[in-house]
């Protein structure tokens, strides 16, 4: 999915919503880190 976003030329913010077993702030931080990692791999 992130490849589609990057291929479209989108460079603004991406909102993160988290539902899971971890506390919300921790889940958001982990999701942000994953998006940054995958985004760097796609560059």
C-alpha cells in the first residue's frame, strides 16, 4: 500500500490509527517506525 502512495507522488502527512493489544501511543510509535522503515526501503 505504501508503494502506491509513494508512486502517486504523495509527500504530505499520513495519519495513523491504531487498535490492538498494546497501549495506543506505543502502537502508533511502532506503526510510524514501520512506515519509515518501509518508506526508506522503497526510495
